């Protein structure tokens, strides 16, 4: 993590099968812009895992596969972040269908790992295709991410004093 007065480097990395998570990703990116941030958005297949440490904040967008599983295309990202220790501020969001017992199960799996391995800021689950009403939820998600990042940077600065 780079401690400067500049805005943090943010990556939003997602996988989408039906377009629902892609739409939610767009809404999260818009919310981050409203927060005054400049995210870089990547479909997971276009994200270079070697670049992970270049970012201060990484937000993961996922859908849930089969019985609450993480989609195959996100496995390598999950493993790369799992190898990471501590400094990365993260959030996870996703879409799902409440008719399944494992509603947004992939969000839960990412959340549990991110809680242990990173500075997890927020999670967000949305029922199927996001709607205009979800904009406020995306704003709240990004407010939580920004607050966590700010608190984390303040704690690092205080520790160095």
C-alpha cells in the first residue's frame, strides 16, 4: 500500500454469466466515481493477477454457481488474494436468486476469506438483475469501502509516528 495524498488505486474485478453481476459492477463503479474515486474495471479474464499488489482497494463481483460455489473463472483470483496478507482493502458484491438455499453463496465464500486475509470493508448481495433502487445500496457499499480505506491509512500513519 502506497501512503500518499493521492486517491487510492482501485480495481473492480468481476465475473458475470447472465449480465446481472456485470450490471451491478457498473453500478458499483458509478458509486465509486460519485465518491470521487477512479476505479479500473476488469472482467476477471482481463485482470492480470501479477498486478494485484499495485492496487490499494480490490472489489470483487461474483455470481453464484451451482450449490453456492464460486465460479471457476474466479478461482485464480480467490487463490491470489488468499496468498495476500493484510494490506489490501477489499469488498465483495454479487447477484443471486433467493429461491436457492445458497443465495449468493459465492459472496459468502469470498467474504469469509477476505475477512481473514485482507481489510474487508463491505459486502453487498442483490437479487438477480439490479434495479434503480439498488443505487443507494451501491453508494452505501462504496461509502463503507472508502471509510475502511481511510481508517486503515490513518492507522498505518499513526503506527509510523
